């Protein structure tokens, strides 16, 4: 008995919305009767299906027609009462070898420049902000002002801010772009700022979406569109810089936040991170390698109608083999708005770990960390000493228990800061304890320690902080020890152990 010939379907699309629907339809194709039982024919169908997936992920580009160089087409876009500069459509088409064609380059999306142009040279950091019309208060201008005021000239030269006006109200977008241009013309001229938007017709459908988590239909539409907004924004920023920072349009920045970010990146180079976080709120302050932005854009588009953006961002770094959040503390960005962009809902959310003036970042030289406090699960003692890795969490410490940092080399310490507890577990602090520094490393009962210790002070409300340590003891130190002086029933979280050392002249 002969087998029926496999039936092929042709996928054609002109923009990302069509590719999304057809990509999701592949699951049905794999289960349908179009696949023959003949093994040879079935293998042929799988091969064809694989090629169709490649075409879809590449956004429908005809591979045979890919140009040998980057082609930029600027099409004049005229709007009544607006200058020609407000309406450049930059359509980018990227070349690639077949092996890199899936994820290494941005999607083929049209962008309309409303103010400014892309920088001529690659920056260290691009900052992406998506903004839509709000019923009451609009915080975009305040957010931009904070970014520029809180940055030095040297820092500004290393960054570019991209505002993506994502509202479907064209008149609001043009009005907002004109306001940005009027207030920040110097930064636009210097290449520190540009404003873009995308045509409405390239968006996927926002009607009739499934109501995951029993969200109201309007809420589903809002968060689904927001995912697409951010996908288009990160896609645009792919080649602008080495790193990309995601912010909202209603935040206040810490002083010299870029310097803190650069230091944290340097300290995190030993780990293969996908996302570094600089705020505990939602998707404020998420940092990515720009090389990952094409993947992130596709990820957000693939699941745009499934769940909120902050959940997808967490799944993204987990899918990139980063199981835990790597967060810098204190937070560098604070939520300033009181009304949400969704239906003008009241929102007083604040980051209680935000600190506007950072001062100098700690040095935390190489060290080994020990404790005799029973450890809870994977909250190991070293996590309190390493930036952004996590925290130590131990069970009900007793009098005489210790948390010990043994430095690789003796150093002169100028400042020590040890914080216990966390916003989620405020009772898990050190209720009674002292902090000591020690000299002359020894091996005691099979464990490293120091021969002599000097007490610097006691913990107050779970915190110890001392500056000008050299005024108390000027010799190089080898150990820093937290010593428990009373039993406690509460567990103990040591969230940060930071030290500053005297630099060699």
C-alpha cells in the first residue's frame, strides 16, 4: 500500500505579528495527520519543518536575497506641522552566515526616529526606556533629568539613552518627542539621547488573547503589548553599546550610577551571568550583554501573551543557566511615580534598599569564609561576601558561634560594614554580637583562624559599620570575625559583609 505524499504548507509573512502566530501554529502541525507514517517521508517533513522555523525566527527574510553588507534605507516620513527630522524610518537589513542566522542579529523591524540619531560609535551602555501616555502624571522628563544630572560628563560620554514612545496615539508621541527635544536638545546634539517609535501595524494582535492568571482582558492586553514594546526596544539597542540597561519612565537614579554598574560588572566577571539587577522592583535596573538582546527580543515576542514582562525576564536568565538573581546592593534606582501607566492605578511602590549617594564601592579582596552556624539549604556563608550572589542564612545561632572571613593576604582595613536581616525577614538579624579583626593566621582544630583578635565594636539593630578603622588599629589584618554573644531563637541572615582597604600609593 503506497503512502500519501506529504503535504507542504507555505509560510508567508511581512512583519513579526504574522511570524508569531505561525510559529505558535507549528505545534499543531507536528501533531496533525499531514505527517506520513513512512520514516523516510517523515524525516523529510521534519527537515522541512526545521527550515520553516529558521525562516520564521529570521523574521521572514529571504535568505537568498540577503545583502552582503548592512543596508540602511531612510525613507522620508512627513507629518503635518512637523519637520522632516521627526520622521525618518530606518529599515535595517542584516547579513549573516547561515550558522548565525537565527539569533545573532536583530529582527528586521522598522523604526521611526522622532528625535536624534543613533551614535556613530559604539558606547559602553545604552539605557532603554519605554513610555506610554498616562491619564494623570507623566514622569518621563523627570526620569531623563535624573539620568543626566546624576551622571558626570565622563559617564555621559559612555552612554546613550533611547526613549521608545510606545503609545498608539501618534499625536501624543509627536508632542512628547517635541517636549524631549526642547528640554534636552544639548544631550540630543551630543549623541546622548534619541527618541524612536514603531508603526502600529507591525504589532501582533492584542484582541482575544487568553486570560492567563484570570487577569481582566484589559490587563492582558496591556501586559502583552508591554512585552512587545520591550522586545522592539531591546532589538533596536543591539548594536548601540556593549551593555544594555532597562529602566522605566518613572525612576530616580543614584549619583554616578554608571560607575557603580561598571564596578559590579568587573566584580562579576568570574561568573557567566545573563542578567545583573540594580533594583529590587520589577524590571527596573536590569542589565544585559548587548549580544544577548536579539535573543531577548525573540523570547519576549514568543511569549508576549503568556505572562507579565518581569516574569519573562526572570525566566530568560534562568534559561541562560543563571539560576539565581545577581543583585547589587544598595539599589541604584528608585520608583518615583504614584500612578501606574495601566488605567491610572495608584502605585506607591518604593525600593527600601535604594541609596542615592553610594560613596566608594567596597574592595572585598579574595578571602575564604567559615562559620559554625548551621546553614539553611544553599545559603552558604560565602554568598554574603560576594557581590550580588545572595546572602548567608543560618539557623538559630548560639553564644560563641562565629562567622569568619580569612583574607588571602593581610591588608590595612579602612572601613567595615556588616548588615544582617533582610526586608523579607526583618527579624532574622544578629540580636547580640561583636565584630573583631585578627592577625597571624593559624590552623585551629583543622580550621583556619587568627592567633589574636581585637574588638572593634558591637552590633546595633543588626548592623555594624565603622569608618577610619586605621585609627583603632593600623596593622595589616588577616581576619574579620562576627562573634555571637547571646543565644537567639530567630535565624540569622548576613546579607552583606563589605570591607574597604588602604590602597598602595
